[in-house]
C-alpha cells in the first residue's frame, strides 16, 4: 500500500519506507538482531547434528556389510577394515542419542574390534620379526593399532620380541 512520509513498513524484518525519518521498529516488533543471530546459530547447530545423524544412519549398513568382503581377501585388507571400523565408531557416536538399535550397534562394534585385533596379531608379529630389514609393515601396524586404540598391545608384543632394546620404550 501507500506509505506516508515518516511511516515505516517492515517486510521480512527489513525496514522499507518512503524516506524521511524512520523509527527503530526492532524493539516494538521483537526482532532483536542478537536474538535472531542466536536463533540462527542454534538452528545451524541442530542442522549440523541432524546431518551427522542422518549420514551415520545411512552409511551404517553399507559400511558394516563391506567389512566381511575386506576380511575375506587373501591376505585380509586390514587397513580398509580398520578404516571402516573407525567410520562405524564415528557413526555410533553420532547415533548415540538414538536408542533404537544402540545395543546392536555396540555389540557389532565389539565383535568387529575383537575380530580385527585377532587378525592383526600375526601381521604385527611378522612385521616385528622383519623390522631389521623393512619398517613399512611395522608402520602400517602402528597406524592400525593406533586407530583401534590398542597401542599397549603393540608395545607388549614389541617388548616381548625385542626385550634388549626396550629399556626406554615403556611409557
């Protein structure tokens, strides 16, 4: 409609006037910029959380179903399997607030973690025996044990294999 000089019309939070003096309508309409900013930040936080939950939920089945294939190759693709486990654990953290399926997710992660630790042990022992000539396999084991949060297992095996070199290795 027609706006007379000095009157302010608010459209989508923006002041649209015909010129002249304008009055501060933010206090009268409750459109405090700090409140709006706070609401937008909360919305962004909730959207980011929702995206993480939806992403974790959508990739969970595909990721967990890919692991048997990774472990069935000869030799098993432990690097990719450990990476998949890390992705699943990250997904489980994102889905922590979702009660449906939590027990199944936790049980699947425990089973997979145990299975990977069992499969990693021979590779670690082999790498420790060959570390005088090749460090690559040992570095790979260090990375996988680190991802699993099981560096103490690796340290124990190292100490068992190299007791004379380990006086300063214990942390």
